[in-house]
């Protein structure tokens, strides 16, 4: 039996109801049902409805299931960019989206600021020719975020035809987007939704679909089985093109029921409250300090701290109390820690973590 | 509690040990561990070692994890075909690989025989210019197979540089391939491995990797995160590029331990024995008859029968006894049934199924 509480930034602590839903899934033999059955269509529909409710997603958006958020980067470029994309880059994941566009033969431009910094929207010049604007609402590697009201300002800054893409991989459902101000938002289930990894969710509006159809009609390839028109056709029948991760779609539908019972307002309020406690501690610590200087640019869901103690030492101490935080990303592996503040993490658990971190101070 | 036994051709009955492995996975919190942790690397290595043992896979092959066998079709074309591929087509899945090549802008040629028929290797002309030869060892839609010794003959028929790809999605580990006679074999875990869906396994030799590197070196795109060189680099570190379906890789490692304990010889012998019983029954039935005429071309793992009773009626009868077979594929939905004969299906279960099917005769 493993009793550790995982504050790692994803995979992370499972949502508390997941073990029970998994047991039910095994008893109901969800792993054996056909992905073309009515039973699967109902599970699929339940997951989509649950997500629409939780995120207050308007009707002009479609919910598409792919294998990972990493896959979304590739599909976004294939389906929505003829020639040129523009990327805000301030960490490893935003950089990777930029590189994906290049690997797929597109001209990619970036507005880059140092790792751990946020962006000042007024300083960003968006090229008129950029067809897709890649924003990173929450950079999981550095803990920097773009506040939602800043995200909403890009619509008027960009060319009218440009598509605004928002990476909310490790923050959704926390950020309350105005979906009329963006065109696509995507996330992974192993972050704030507290599920096992192996499913990416891609939200697209009708403008993304129309762009893919236009590129295809011009005779260009937009991929194969996961081109947007194919994804959409199956989604509208509550199915997927390939045999998907059925078990995860089932678990997502169940966790969404739980989250909707709790209400998105409560989830957001609790996230704010736990984040405030974590940052207050980090500000007062002799070992740790918030890695993102500007308080407005500090993520509420993936909280990164500089650490004068190697991250491996911090985790060695925490392991004795069945807790673990994330190490820093890449070259910050030992000099930073990352603390996930997801809906799965209770206030009691956060207080316990901060108490044990504080013991290192003495 | 669902006590149904699923003879559907995938997703299908889970391997009998899966519920217990899943319970252990939840207790060990496998869904929460980092995909960059030593613990994950050990799980990954265990799955690969288990597969190498079971399949007697030589060292010049790499084991790569992707999201589905459907994804393999796309990656194979992107990474291994500059211009032209050649496909043996005799059902819906082999057709789909052929169409994938076209969607990705390649010249695809096919040797097509009617649905439900096998191939006569001596009649097949392979174009000299074909870079990838797509064979379908087992066509899940129609129940037709290519015997392994016929598969092995393609190496000398094809141009020396051509890569022989084998779809064994719904048959592996049953077919005993000589891996020196082919270049790539792929499968899905929700068929004969008895796992929940959401993981594809792509076996490639060094010739596939070299071809991808050559195309990339020429300045052509071979995809992004799942291009062969990137998949390979991570695989050699017992990791994946993206956050993968960790839980399924864990379950695969455990089921492979169980299968290796049982031995591949026993699994193959039991598969033969159960298949013989099923075909013997179908030959004697007044309602059902084997859909594939030539006995040499009949699959041992996905057995398809023509049915004078609508498939939905057959399943209505079986449902009362907690059993289900697959309906026919596509336009054969009601006029055929498909019976999965996977390692998860015990001889006792097969006998019970045949007994209940026989009751329909009276």
C-alpha cells in the first residue's frame, strides 16, 4: 500500500473519488465494452456534457478526445496553419509547441521572455501573417501564467482571421475563460482533473474547423485519422475515430459529475485559498521563494519555488511523511521545487505539506 | 456487477488477472507516479523485457509505445515512405491503412481481393518502387488471415530496400513470426493482450529507423513528437516523449509476466485447440458457417461466421446467459458474427458459448 500524497505537477494525486470509480469500472467491465456500442456513446456524451457544464462551454465549441496535449500541438499546426504561427514562449512547454510548428515545416515566430517570467501584453507585436497565436495560460515548467483577462486581449490584437490557441494543460478548470475571446483551449486529464494519464482534451470552435476544411479543400494534407473533420464527424456521434482510452473517458465522466456536484465556484475558491497559503509560506521561508517574481504572473495551480536546498533533499525529508513535491524542470531540477495545487489536493493536505516544509527551516 | 463474458473482437474480455493487477495499481498509486521517475522506467523496462521474451524478439528490434494501432498507420507512412506504398487489402482495416497513405499525400497502390478472402502470394505483383509493403496478417473486420509462412515469403518478393510492415493487431502473440523476414509488426493491447484500450505497440527494426533518419536528413518532415528518432531516443531511456498511458504500460508489464509464466507455447496450443472447436461447430451448424472459405486463410483469433439469424438476435439469446459475440463489421453487421478467441478466453468459456449457440439450432 502506497499512502504517499503526490504534489507533483502531473501525473499527480488522483481525484479522491477515482479509486472508487475505478473499482466500479472493473465491476461493470468498462474495459471490455465496444467503442461502437450505445453504452460507450452514453459514457462519451456524459463526459462531454459534464465538461460543457463545468467550463460553461458555449455551443459553438466541440469537445475532442486525443491521446495527449502533446498531440494537440501537432494536430493544431496540421489543421490550422498553412504557413505561419506565432508563439508566446517562456518555458519548456511553450517552446515545444513552437518547435513542433517548425518540425512540421511551418514558419514559426516567437515572442520569448526568460524562463519564469510572464508576459506584458502591451509589449507583444503579433505579425499580421500569423494564422495561429499560441498562448500559454499556465507554463507547467516554470509556474508562470497569463491572467485570463490578459488572454482575452489577444483577440483584438491579432488579425481577424487568426486563431487564438490557449494551453491550459495544467490549469483548467481553474481559469474562467470567456470562450468568445479565444478559439481553442486544450488540457490533459492527469493534471487538474486528477485522472491517470493517457487522454488529451481539445476544445475547438467553428472557426478552427472551417480553417481545417479550407486547407483540405485546397488539396493540402491536414493529417489522417485525427484530422479535424474526421475527429468532428465521430465526436458528433459520441464516438472516436480509433479505439480510444475508454476507461479514462469513463473516469472523466464520473469525476466531472463529482466536480459539478461540488461546483466550479467552490473549486476555484478552494484553489485560490490553497494557493494563497502556499505563496504566503514561500514568501516567509528562508529556504524557498516564489520563482515567478511578478505576483500577477504566478500560477495558482502549479506553484514553482526557488530552493536553496536541493529538491532531492526536500523530497527525502517529505518522503518520511508520505508526501512528494515535483522537482524543478530540466536544468532547474535541483534548484527549484514545483507544488501542484490541483482540485485533488485538499486544504488539510496542503497545510500538512507546508508544516513539513517549514520543519526544514530550523 | 456485470458478469458478461465478452467474445467481442476488441475491446474484449480482459485477461483474467487484470482486475487484480488494477487493484494493486490503485493501491500502489501507479496513476500518480511521474513518467520521468525511476519507478516508471522500471515498469517500462519490465513491459519491454516481457514482450521481448514472449515474442522472442531479436535485439535489432525496438519496442515503441503509441496511442493506438491506428496511429501506427500514420507514423509508418510519415517516417518510412517518401513517395509510394503498397497495400494488401481484403477488409476495412487494411483498406484504412491504404487510405491513410493517400491522406498523407503518398502514392498508394493496392492489391485488393474481396472482403473475407485471403491472398495467394504467388499472384501478387509488388511494384519495384514500393517503399513499404503493408501486409495484414489478421484482418479483424473479415476474419481472413495470411499464414505466417506466407508472410515470410514477401521479403524475397519485394525490392531489397522495401520495408515489410505486418498488421498483427488482433492476433499477436499467436503468430510466430521470423522477425528477420519482416521489418515492422504492430498491435493493440485491447485484443489478444486482454487489456483496456488506449495503447498501441509498434515494433521496428533498424532499417525502419534508418529510413526515417534518411528522409529527415533530406529536409523532409517526418512528423513531430512521434517521429521515429524521437520515439527511439526516449525508448532507449525507458521513457516516452509525451505523458503516456502509464497505467496501461503497467498492466501490460503484469499481463506479460503472467503470459510468460504460462508460456507462449501453451498460449498458442490453447488458441489452436479453441479455434478448432469453434470452426468444427460452425461447419456443422445450420445457422452459422465460416465466412472465410479457404481453411488456410481462416483466422485463429478473430473467427467470423455468416449467420442466417441476425447478429442482434444471436446476442439477445446469449445475453440471457451473460455472453456476447461481436456483430459483423460495417455492412455485415447483422449477417455475420465475430467470435474473439483470445488468450483471455478459457476453453470452458468457449465450450459454454458453443453450447448456447447450438441451442439456437433447435
